[in-house]
């Protein structure tokens, strides 16, 4: 919730309309947790957001910058880089992703897992990064558009498997987050 509070303070400081943020929080929590649980989580996060907005608004006179919505702004999407990678993978026809949860690459797996039923994507969590790339290579050899996601140290572990991918001409995508 600390992120919601930080965003709330900025909204209060800049005078930005919080309706879009509230709607995004509601959609995120009710989409992820259908039913009463999602509504409770959304309400709790919106409560934190609004308290932080009130706090930030106290200092608005000392802050010279203002943010205003532009026409058509409600049709825009706020997303992070890993979600954009996941969306690109879906658009590119990715049907197989394997990976070991390695921050900051984990959210690529989480995003695709949340949409696996909608797009026919197979998700495989492996025991380590080496197995993740080897599994993705196997998926590519089976005919799927395959990928894996890792980061720094995890990428260092997969160099031999990367050599195998190149030598066997396996078309895999490796996200190094």
C-alpha cells in the first residue's frame, strides 16, 4: 500500500483528478479477486489513496506544479515495462513461457499467467533459470513461440543453454529484466 500512498501524496500535491486512479484500483482488485474480497481490497487501497491525497493537498500551495488530464486521457493505460513485455509477447503469438521467479522478471510470468486462459498460453515454473531456458527451447522445438524471463544473475546461469539455443537454431525469446 506504500505505493498507493506515494501516488496519493503526488496527486494531492499536483491537484490531479484521482477518479482514474480509483477506477484503476477497483478494476485491478475486483479483476484479480472476484467477489467480496476484491471489493474489500479495492476499498482499503482507495482509503489509503484518499488519505494520502488529503495529506499531499496540505502542501499544494508550496508546490508550483499542477497536473491536468488531457482530452481522451481516460482511454490511456498506465503500465510498467514488464506488463508491456507481456502484452508484446501475446501480440507476437507467444504460447509458451517458462521461468523461475527472479525479481524483477517475475511480473512477466505473473502477467502472462493471469491471461493464459484467454490466449492459450502454457506457463511452466521451473526449479531454476537453466531449466527455464531449456524448457523454452523444448517448447520452441515443439513448434510453440516460446520465451523465458530472468534477470542479471539468472541470465549469467543460462549461458550454456543459450549456446544450445543458438546451435540448435531454437527461436526463443529471453527477457533479461
